[in-house]
């Protein structure tokens, strides 16, 4: 089974052209993403045919669960299909079907090759059902402000979580100190698995450096701490914009690199950044169970 390893700002993926294959993708993701006994990755990307877009993307996390969307995964997939010639060479625009909806992407910069990719990440949503989050049993909070700065105490640490859906759930915490000092490995799994999040949650800790720059770290649902997270960067920018901390464009500095996010307070959020093919390889097919 041929695969390609890609990375976007250090967020790395194993990509397969799945076609019409029927596999136990969850078990395959667990095996391939293992950093000691497999290839090592933050997720398994599947390129599939689509009836509503140029391609369909499935993203399977290292624990075998499936994510609704993935910003860096989208950029890596677009890099792959353009450079591998899976779409006509005259185009630099690609549409991709995800669980969260169809996303549009465009290669930026160089005329030859694909160095930087910009993707539309859809509109942020804030309803308790959109995230989803269960705050009041039997009730629904409709005031967006109640999902910004939601107070929680976890392991004797007070947090004000800002809840945003980018097609997948995010909880953003703004911290006034260097994010390197935040105990993410200790608190990340606790926030991810809070009972109020029925589908778990991605957790971001961020520090606003200026109106154009934010530094951040991310604990990804199903993967743990990663070097970057595209949808997480978008959630951070959205929450910061709603607080009035930033302007319409911001650079999110993550351990793996910088991602650019654009949002004017209404409509879609746009994510930009680099994507690279790391290497190609072949995975022993006998290690894969069919469904």
C-alpha cells in the first residue's frame, strides 16, 4: 500500500489514495500513526472520490477516531493532489468535501510547485449544539457571550474557556504568560475529556502578542499535543477577534511554524500556510484488515 507523508507547519500526516477501498481505517490509522512502531503522524488522511467536490477527505486521528475537519490536513491534501497531477495542471483551485462541509482551497505564491495554500474553513459557530457542549441539562444557551469566558476549575486551575466550532469543537484559553510555561500535558487531556463535551474537544492556550500576532499551543482531540493545528488557529483568531484583541488578519505562531488567519467578524474564516511532501513509502498490505 503506497503512502505519502506530508506536513504543514509540523502537523504531519500519512496520506493514502483510498479510492473505493473498504478497510478498517481506524485500525490502520492507529498502526500507521504510531511514532515507535509505525510511520508516525498526527493523523491519517484519505483521498476519496466525491459527488459534490473535486475530492473527499477523511481524517482519522491516531486513536482511531474520525475528525470532522482538519485545516492543516486540508492544505496537505491540496498540496498532494496538485503536485501529483490528480487534477488538471492548469488549475490552482481545489474543492474538498469534509464531514463539516465543502471547503475551497487555492495554491498561492510560486507559479511552479505549491508552496503556500489558502483554504476556506467555513463560518465559525457558537451554539451549544454546534460545538457541542452540554452546559445546562435540558436547556440551550443562545447568548454567544455565555460561550466566551466560560469558567471552569480543573485540577485546581481556573480557566476561562472560549467555545468555538470550526466544524469541529474547540476550547480556547487566553493566557498572559509565555505559552511554553502552560502545563498543557497535564491539563490538555483533562479539558479534552470533560463530561460537558460529548464529542471531546480540542484545547488551545494562546497569548496575544499584538493586534497582528498570537502565540499558541494546541492539545488535539485524539492526538495529544501537536506542533500545529489549522482549525485550532482559526478558533483562536475568531475568539480573539470577538474580544477585540486583534484586527482582521493575524499570524498564529505555533511550535511548528506560523499560520495566517483572516476573519472580518462575519462569514468564512481563511487559513494560510505552507505544506510539504516529506517522503513516499509503502506500507505492508498484509498488516491491514479489511472491513
